[in-house]
C-alpha cells in the first residue's frame, strides 16, 4: 500500500512528542514512484529540528543537558517541534511534491489519455 496523496494530502506533520516522517507522512512522488530519497531527507530534517529544539529551546544549560548526556528527564515537558514542518516546507522535498501536485486530479477529471498528456507536460 502506497500513501500517494501527494502535497494536497499531507497531514499536520507534528504532534506533542513526535513527528511524521517518510512514507507515513505521504512524501511519495507518485508520478515517478520514488520516495526513498524524500523519506531520508524528511528524517534528516526531523533529526535536525528535534536536536535544535532540545538544545536551543531558550532553556538554561541544565535543561538542555539532553544534548550532552543523551538522556531525557522524566519530568521534562513534552514539546511539539513545529520547526520541522516549517523546514520541510522550505526543503527540496516540498518543491518536488509541488511540481507533481495536480497529476492525480488530471486522471480523475479527464481520464487516462488526457491525464497522461497533462502529466507528461507538467513534469
């Protein structure tokens, strides 16, 4: 089963304590049937965003000790890393999905041959 909704079907990518990455979020370029590179890039951006939230969250040095020790205190507040979604919207993954955003609609609206022609011209 492929999550091939594309750019228009992307859910909210963050929630308190986690993020959606890769194919689970729908970062599949269904026209080219490629998604490994977008999944890897979304994981890289998620890791960078989470690290920044743990280190640069405007906290004292004691609160950002997780960057040094690798351990999260049980009394630490669960955060939502909203910078991940912002960074994904600025990345080449968003640009790639934006280019093929209307191809499925073309098949649904006009049928096979006109949809193929639109997809060929649009990508």
